C-alpha cells in the first residue's frame, strides 16, 4: 500500500506543480508535447500487465520478494515476464 500512496502523491504533486506553473506563466501550454495514444496497445497492455498489478508490487519490489522466497512475487514475476515476452 505504501507504493500506491507514494505514486499517488507524486502524481498529484506533479499535476498541481504543472497547473501552478501554467497559471504563473512559467510554462506555456504550447511548449508541452503530448504523445499520441495508440488505444489498441494501451488496452492490451492494461489487460496483460494490469492484471498482475493487483498485488500493488513494482518489478523491483517483486525481485526482492522473489529473493525472499515469496510465492506471490514468483507469480507476479512470471506473469510480468510472460506479458513482456508476448510483445517481442
């Protein structure tokens, strides 16, 4: 749960900082480039890798859990690896 809390705090901080920079005129909205979204790839990636993120584990934490002998980390790592391998 700590990883989720830290990530959410980082996203909210970045969002508020960007809004403040835009309001103060430090950043011009035309200077920001948004990557085009490929919806098919987003949906496939969310379904294959998103199902593995219900454990709220990042790959680095899963590696530590795997070294500790945790079965859930093994399952997460296997699903993450198989999802990555299917795109190659």
